[in-house]
C-alpha cells in the first residue's frame, strides 16, 4: 500500500468514526428522553395513587367490592373520571395522556359501558 492509499483509508475511517459518534449521541439523547419520561410517569403515577388514597382511604387494592352492581357503576364512574382528567381509557391507548382532544375509542367505550349498566 502506498502512502496516499493509507492516508485515504485513514480519512475514511475517521469519517466513519465521526458518523458513529453522531449516531451514539442521538441514541444517548433518546435514552435521556426515555429516562426523563419514565421519571415523570413514575411521579405522576405516585401522585395519582396518593389522590386515589385521599379520595377513598378505606379501600385496599386487593379487596373486592361486595356488590357487583355497585362495582360496575363505580367502575364506570372511575373510568369517566380518568377520561375527564385527560387519560385514555380505551384498549388502544389505555393510560396514556390525551393530547389531541377527545378520543373516539374512549367515547365509544364510555357510551357502551353506560348502556350495559341500564
């Protein structure tokens, strides 16, 4: 190999390393974003648990309701409350924040559960 070929190869390797470095930086940014979102969701989850506990302090998460009819009505009310607080309750996006207004899947689900209770 002559000196020019070695220099060209060295330049190519340097360019490849630069591209890999940029890609690594992008992946690092994505990980940072995911960690921030995870932390935000954990804090939001804890706040919602505390809010639920303050609203209904006697209820434990493992105790079943004594009346199935009351549980169905209460379940619908809880889902409606979650929806009104800005969360999806449909099976497509359950638990995610609603950012674009109303969700047709959620509204359909709410109307369906309301009809079943009647």
